[in-house]
C-alpha cells in the first residue's frame, strides 16, 4: 500500500525554538494516525504545516504523491477540526457546515443534501438552524467535525478535539470518532497529549518529544517495545534499570550487572532478552513494566526458562479493587509492581507492608531501550506518579 | 423594621435635574413667544419659522452635512484599514509607533490641532474653505474610527480566518463572509461617531473655515452674539438634540449587537 501523506525531513523553528526538527514519516491512506506528545513538543506546529498555516524552513510535504509544501491553505485538500472549534458565530449550524461547499460553488440542492447527510452522521439534524452560541460544547465539536468532513478531504486534521470536553463526554466522543472514521474511510491525523485517546483510536502513533518523532508504531508496539526511555515513561508506567553486560551465554540472552543491585547477596546479574545483540561490557537500559512482575510470599513455583528471581521488601501497598500496586525495595532500588487479581484475593496468602517477598519476571518481558544513557531525571528515574 | 435609605434616590434626582434643567429650559424657551427669554410669553412656533426661513442657517447646515458625510466616509475607510493593520501586525515596533500616532488626535487639545492644521494649510497654500474643513475632520475622526474598530477586532477570534481558509476560501471571500460581517457593527459605530464629531466640531473648524464656508456650529457662534437670535438658536438646538439622540441610540444598538 502506497504512502499517502509523507513528511520528508521537515523542520520549523520559531526564533531559537526548534518546534519541528527534521521530521520524516508517512501516513497510509485511510489510516487513523496519532501525534502524541507532551505540551509544547510541536504537535500543533506539525498539523499547521500540513494545513498550510505555517511554511517549513526545510523539507517537503507530499500528499498523494504531490508536493504541497508551497500550496496556500485554501488550495490544499485537507481540512482541520480546530481545538477551539472555530465555528463561525454569525452562521447557523447548517451554514457552518455548508461553508466549504458554498466556497466550492457546488449546486444548491447538492449542498442541501450533503449537509443534511453530515448532520445525520453527527446526529445534529434537530440543531441545524441553531447558532453556535446556542449549542453545547460536545455539539459544537460535532459540528466542527461535520464542517470539515463534508468537503471530503484527503486528510482530516484534528487538533486535540476532545480536550475541552468533560471526561464522560470525551469517552462518548471517542467512540463516535472511531465510528465516523470507519464510516467515511478518510485518513485521520489526530493530535493529542492524552495517551489513552491515542492508544484506543489509532492504527499507528507517532510519539513526539521536543520537535522530534521518537517512535512511530502501533499502540501495542509503542507500549510493549518502546524505543527510548522517553517513550517508555510517557506511555504507561515503567521501571528503568541501568546496567552493563557481564556475560553472553547464548545468542538470545545476556546477563546484565546492575549496580543498584550490587550489594544483594548472591546476585549474579539480571537475565535479559538480547535483541540488540549487546556484547560483554555493553551498556544496557532496561525497561520492565510494573505489571510484568510477579510477587509472592512463597518462593515462585512455576519456573520459566528464563526467569529472574529476587528477594524484595514491601514498602507500600495501594489496593484499587481489580489490581494492587506495590512498591518494593530491591538493593538500593524502589520498584513498582502492579498485580491483577485473577483469583479470589481473600483465599491467597496476603502480602503486607514490610513483608519479605519474592519478585520475579520473565526475561522476555523486559525490553532494552535504544538510548543507553540513564533516562532524563525530569521523567523520574523510576516510575511516574509515585 | 427595615428602611431603605432615600439618599441614593435623592442623589439621582439631583444629578438628573442638574443635567437636564438647562436643556429643559432651552427646549421650553424655543417655544417661548417672549424673545428675551426671561419671562413666559405664551406658546409659539415663530422661532422655528424664522429658523426655517434663515438662508444663512440653511447654507451652514448644508455645509455641515456635506462635510459630515464625506469626512465620515473617508475617515471610516482610512480608520478601518488602520485598525486592520494595527491588529494584524500588532507587536511589531512600527505598529507600536503607528498606534501612538493614531492615538494622538484623541488626546491633543483641539485648539492645538486647529492651529497646527491652519499652519499646514497656510504653508502649502491650501485655500481655507470646505475642502480644508473636510481634511481637518478626516484627520481627527479617523483616529476615533480606528480605535472603535480596533477594539472590535481585538475581540475577534483569529482562528476563524484560518478556519475559512482551511475550508477553501481565499482572502477576499474570507474578508467578505467572515471578517466584515463580524466586525461591521464596530465599523458602523465608528462611522456614526465620526459623523457626530464632524457635525459637532467647532474649535478646529473655526480655525480652518474660510469666508462663505461656515458650518453649523460656527454659524451658531456668530449668531449668538446678537441676542435677538437667541430663541432661533434655541429652536435649532432642540432640533439638533433630537437628531443626535436618534443617532446615538442607533449607534448603541449597533455596537451592542453580538
Ligand atoms: N507562532 C509561534 N511563535 C513562536 N513560537 C511558537 C509559535 N508556535 C509555536 N511555538 C513554539 O513551538 C513549540 C511547539 O509548539 P506547539 O504549539 O506545536 O506545541 P504542541 O505540541 O501543540 O503543544 P500543546 O500540547 O501545548 O498544544 C513551543 O515551544 C511553542 O512555544
Ligand atoms: Mg497544540
């Protein structure tokens, strides 16, 4: 399948700020593609470059094989759903949606028909003759989507379209967006700083960080196999371990010496899945998600082929019903462990504050990150939100 | 037992009396048959008749209207574009200077404006008269228009323009369909203000009006020197007040619209 929307080495700076820094990626036709990243990482700027409101300093943007870099906004076959909706306050809902068609000088009865079917799609038929000031936030949101979609753009750009809505409404609109995308089959480019939104809607996600795309992959890949420590910590929670390869027993696995665990008696290294093909002496930055750990009072019975087992002390417990979060100390480290309750909890031997426990995980469930350096201290060297 | 204080009510009445008694006396006197105005001489409309028969007065009114309309049109056009420029390029240094320059006529004493305009017109040998008055009026009313339109623009959501372009509209269509409809109340309010200012202006006009080009306020001033004309001026003032009242009311209606 051909690439549909393509960025080739696009950069944009505002004074000293590199808002978008040499970004290259491509979006497939009909894909739901998300740009995910913290505030100020350049998501909106990227979107505005596609819409044509900003010109890149360097690089090219291709749409369906055509170079659109120099095209003014009104000549680009893309439409935007603005963060604040930007509905025309002096026009009715109907006229707002009809605007693009009127500009394109489409026949009157065709306009009528198209707008009506759009109103139906977003379930706003009964509000057609209201002014934007007379409808609610969620309804404005839907009108904004309809106003953009009615022009049958090649790409629909959405800039945090749900940010202004309350949680309940956001969840409903999320489902509706998904439905609309399935119905119209148009390529969606969705900007958000909310990982939940991005994970649940997208076919693929580009994780952005200070103007750079750190990883472009499916939601599951981004979560399970984060490339960098930024991605690992921005999407979900994780534990980072810094270490040095001490031995490479076979092609797939290596033993890693972790300084934080140095004073544990009998510790002879953590077994890691070695997909980066590290040699002895190589630096390793390992990410293990909290839910990948097992924790128990008794020594673990089931043995995996490549299992790491450590002694740990429980420092903190937060029970949340369907799972429990533990913070345990191992060596000089605090590690977050999330346990789902598959069995009936009260039948199990309870784990209490201060207990000595067994901590274990399958070497296959840890993931080596691309960046070898310790993660940015700003992200917290352990787990967000501890 | 609670007793609401009567003081606010009393103050309000006192202030209203203070403002409106002179006007009321003027209005009543315009119907007063006694020409001295000191005593009541019975109802009459003869001052209005005299007013309507006064050739010079009609001439002055015509001048005022001609200048009022033309200077309003021109100053609205210039003031509006100035406001757009200030809005669009706000923050750049040249626009800050522009803003101050535009603001000047609002704060400089009128007499100073009058004298300086007179000096310029003399220097470039522009004959004093209707055209000079027109130029002078444009000079100050465009500042007012610019300020009124600018304040309207500052409430304007700039993403609406991007939204229109995003939907395929070019600059011209965006201006016509989005920008103008949304700020036209501001433009209309500015134009009405410019018109009232022009018709009302005495000081500046006095300096730059030549012989035979008197406007209404200047004419009134010259008539007031003869007491026999006073009742006629009362009649004129009453009519003008009614007219101004109507204009102000319309202007408020316009600017109050969303
Ligand atoms: N017009 C501009 N002038 C100067 N700097 C700008 C401009 N637009 C964006 N920037 C800067 O570029 C960087 C990226 O901004 P951008 O709006 O793309 O971030 P964002 O990822 O959309 O953030 P948010 O999630 O807060 O909307 C920021 O540092 C911002 O300050
Ligand atoms: Mg943004």
